[in-house]
C-alpha cells in the first residue's frame, strides 16, 4: 500500500467511474479498513471537476442510511 497524506494507506483500485476511482484503503490512526475515492488524475487540474467532486462528498456526508457509505474525510 502507498501512503496517502500520512493518514491513509492506498491500495488497489477496485472501481472507476466518470470522475473518480475507488481504492482499497487503510486508515492509519484508527487501524481500520476504508474505501478511498479519488478524483481521476487527469481531472485534478479542472476546477469544475474538483468542485463537483467536493460537492458530491459534502452532499453524501449528510446522508445516513445503511445502504449509503459514510463519508469520514475529504
């Protein structure tokens, strides 16, 4: 696994979508597995794509349902 911002370890990609990739991850401080969604590298220099990605994370973080992932960090 590759360190990501000293807080997470980034593993293999397990899915790709229109703007993001989901990876297996590990949260170092709490010693637990996580899923990590990253903006696709080719879109990181596109302000509209970055804004949409952040807006999606904020919106998803407001949901509380057993069928929706819990957002723990952005």
